[in-house]
C-alpha cells in the first residue's frame, strides 16, 4: 500500500542530500528544471498574492513559498504531511515572521474556516491516490479558503492512474469543487507535452527500475534529456495539449 507520509519523507531526505539551494520536490533532472521554470513564468506568475493570507497544501522543501514571499503576501502558511519536508522548509524560513509551517495528516488542516484568502497546491493532489483522502483534502482546502483555491495538477482527457499518481480530468475537478461551493474561474495548461513524453521515456529506459523518486538519475539519462530539450521545447509550442500540469482557479460562489 502507498504510504504517503513515508514515501515523501524518503524523497525529502534525498532532497536534503542535494544541498540547501535545491527546491524541486522530486526528481532533479533537466526536464523538471524546465518544467519548474515554465510553471513559474506562465502559471504561478499570474496569481495575485499581494497583501493576502496564503496557504500552500503540500509545501515540500519550500520553493514555492520563496516565490510567494517575493509578491508581498501578508502571511504564508506551509502545510505538509512529511515532517522531513517541513524540516527543510523550516531551515529556509525560521527567521521569517510571515511564514508559519505545520505538519498535517492530509485529512484535517489545522486552520479555521475561511481563515485564508487563498490556498493552493502544486502537483500534490495528483499524488493522493487514496480516493477518500483525496476527497477530504479538497473538502478541507475549500473549507479554509475565504475566496480562492488554486491547483496546479496533472490533467488528462480521461482518468489515468498508477498507485503513486492520478491524472484527473478538468470536469472531475470542476464537479467536485462545485459540490463545495466553488466555480471554475480559469484554466491554463503548461504545454510541455512533447518534452513530457520524450524525457519520460529516457527516465524509464535509461534508469534502474528500483530507483525511487528523488534519487539521482543516470548520467546517460541526464545527457539524453539535455540534448533533446532544445528540440522538444520548440515542439511543445507547436503541439500544445491540455494535459500534464494544468492551472485551475476556483472561486467561492
């Protein structure tokens, strides 16, 4: 059975081994460096955090909180199921009075009803593959927000899933959030479809099957991504697709 806390604590320890500057909460490879850069430039940059009380569900090592703090929020609350991830974030923000960090069980958020202006998740809900836990996580995010819930999650045309990752549809998310009193206000795809498939193939074919997320990739796998990405980046623009990481903005009705 997929132990969410145990799995991500193991990943957190791998991140810790990379050094303080690393903020990617998972595999550290050229593809994910590209994905994060594009996420920050084309999706995260569109969110208004100024003067708001903000919460991140699944804050990991704190990379996204660092970006939020650049935009003048009143307060930022980081929530994560992994004590290791919270420990990594604490190292970054222990002297910042605007940041509060909490370990959560993923089912009950330690926040009052409507106590934040905005709560968001970045590739976190897709990793909650226990349906009961997933539904409760969304319910809790909706409960604590007074205005917006923004998710950056894996989107598919039809539901696709593995024990570690579920790709849900826009309509699935829309229906679920509507049941908690939220309407879909905006959707935007990250458009990295070709790079996703090409680099994903290298990751599977050129690395050990026993490798867990967060562990280093083989040198040949990294090299293959490096020489392919200049081409796949161009193809991403030519062949956009509403899949992989989508930005969905939900507003309280």
